[in-house]
């Protein structure tokens, strides 16, 4: 079964109604909350992170990821919102350039840059252009032309880009190499050139900059392979995680069009699957859809039961083969807007623990039901 953020409204019929039916059912086993599990572990003398420590640990990872993105944007000549992309193309072996010199027709023509980076022009001989930006290539050629012309007037342009590309892997229509040009050098354009993300794309993509992509290519390839096979995400230390919604400019935001460079690698994570456990109608594994969130996962699982602890719903997220965190959310806080409805990742486990003390009143459940109903009707264009 697939679900997405638009499935949130399914809770009109499932999130709470089935919960009332199941509330107090003796056959439903008790699901301990993360705080209870931590308390029991500490009573045995085990060293474990508390809920607050897990959140701080995860927030620090997210902060480091944002700092890597901001540093990359700054390095590549863009502000933090990528509104002023500056792209200075570097000529590469195999590129074709066109030269037109005023008054010297013998110099006009198209020429290919050799593997050693040189171009042999009529009358003036070899000029090293490979590895130079277009501005510096013009300077190098002007210096050479001045050996025969006092003030040369000429135009040098790239007519065929052969050596500058990025690799786009994962959940895009046409995975593979995408050539960089002056007019197509940002993350949005490159993903568009790959046919866009597929319906099976997850909520995040990973950008591995060229500066570190070669040394981590094997790790990234393994991450792509695992993701395509539906396994949990594998992180790459050099990769920068970016929400797909931010890149595509969803939620009326300006698209985050990160400037790209030759050698960059982009992995669009496939959606994968999530496990839903605890106080829900239908426990089990569900296939993620586009923009899948915590609320839509609960909707797909038939809703929470009346015996659920609404303020301790958990997302257990695997960060690496040896590291995981438990992130706790309050459904009522998500309802009133004080807490965001979090996106899910491949391999997440959603746990709804059982209430330990006084259960929430039916009035509170009806309020949450009304919130879900309102969202559903709004998404469906219903009055």
C-alpha cells in the first residue's frame, strides 16, 4: 500500500474511528514508550541516550548538514537561498569551441580541445584552453592573438560541451550523466534534464560535491543500490542531504537551485518502506509514496487506537548500520501547528506507544478528528 501527505485526510474515516472501536481491547499488547524503555535500561546500569539527548544528537546532525550546504553555496558564488547563481564554466578535453576574429577569416572556425587541453589554431598555433574558465580562456587567446594583431576583436564560445557533467542516480526518469552548460548548471535544471523525479521518489536527495565524490563513489553507489532495492538509507559522510520539496519549490517556496560543478553526484533517494507498530489499527510495513509524513503513515495504518499515547508517537530512524535515533512527536502539537508534521525516510519505524495513565478524552480525539477532516476536505477541494 502506498501513502503520501495527501492521504492525511484518510484519517477522517480511519485515524480515530477504528481507534475507538479498538480502545481497551484485551487482545492488543502493551507498547512501551521510548522514555519507559530508556528508564528500564538505565535501571539496569546501561548507558543509553534519553529522548531529549536523541533529539539534540539528531538536531546537531541536521545542523552540520545545513552548514555543509551553506558552505557549498557560498563557495560556488551563491547566497544561502541560491537566488544569484554564478556559473563560470571550465573548459574540458573534448569540448568544441568556435572562434571568430574580425578581419582574419583564416582564424575562423570550430576546434576541438585535445586530451592534453590544447587547441591548435591556424596562424597562431597551440593555445592551452583546457582547465581554464571561459573568461581566462579568452584572456589566454587574446594574449596569443596580440602577437599578430595590435587590438584583436574576436569571439570565443563553447559550441559542444563534452567533458563537464554530473551523475544523477536513483529515482529519476532517466538516470545517468547530465551535461553541464551555461544555461543548464543548477540542481533544478539537471534533475529536469533527467526527466524529473519519479512517483517513487522519496522526500530527500543526496548531493555529493565533486570535491569529494571520487573518494566516496563506491559508498554512494552502494547507497544507491541499497535504496533501489528498498533497503534502509545508507549515509555518506561527504553527502549533503536536501529535501526534494525545497529543490522543487513546493509549499510556495523559491526552488533551491544549487549551482553544480563537473563531477558532482546526485542521488534521488527512492521512497522505500516504513514499519508502523503499536497502538494502530493495522500494524505492518507500508510502501512510502510522494511526500510521505508521520500523519499519512498513521492514516495508512488505519489510525491510532483510543489507548494510544498521542504525545509520545515515535519515529525510529537508522542513521548508519550502527547508529539510530528515536524522535518523539506530539500529534496534538502537530494539529495546532506548534510542531511540524515530519517527513519520513526509507527504513523508518513509526511506533505508537500505549498510554500509561489517564487516556485522552473523547473530546480531544474528536478535536484531532476534526483537524484531520478539515485538512482532508481542503485538499479535496470540498467546502
